[in-house]
C-alpha cells in the first residue's frame, strides 16, 4: 500500500501540477492588477508600488519555478 502511495506521489510530482497552477493563478492576478492600474485616472504612489511589488515577486517566483524540479 505504501509503495502505491509513493508511486502516485512521484507521478504527481513529475507533472508538477501545483507549481504550474500557482504560475497560472499568478498570471491571472497580474493581468487583473495591470488592467485595474491602467484604468485608474490618477494612480497614487502606493498603487504604483503595489503593482511594482507584484511584478517583482512574480519574477522571483518564476525564477524559483524554473530552477526547481529534478535535475537530469
């Protein structure tokens, strides 16, 4: 039974479903925030900082995603 669970975990890990799901969710969030920011009449400094932070975090997160996984 434990062997089957380990094999299922390895298969799930090889598809990298959760990291890909997180990247897709981040892309959606970034698109929505960008659209919101571009529709503002006079964006404030705090609003610009929010968008800048989200873009920076996304770049770091995508870098971690690309460097993760099994090494061949």
